[in-house]
C-alpha cells in the first residue's frame, strides 16, 4: 500500500488535484495528530451547526475515503 504523500506529483497530478482525496487525507492527518480531542470537539461543535457525534461521523467518513483510496493505489 502506498501513501498519497509519497506519490510523485508530476506523474500523479490527478490525485493531488482531487479535492475528495486531499480533503479526506487532511482530515485523516488531523485526526492522527489528536486534533479532535474532547475540548476541540466542543469548540468545533459550538462553531458549527454540527453535534460532536456528527463531527466524529464526518471524520470517520473521511478516513474511510482515504483508506479506500490507498487500497486502490
């Protein structure tokens, strides 16, 4: 399995330009960094019209998109 960040952008420009993949990658990386802690989730929920559960659902959906993309490479 290859990681998108290690792909040569000259040869795989379509992956770099694909917002769905790159947004999912960004959310996945933020999650790995611990960005979605309880305190941050509360702040994010207050700043959006989403509940903490909905935010975590979006994070999980993004991680699934990213994982499926990596499996296809």
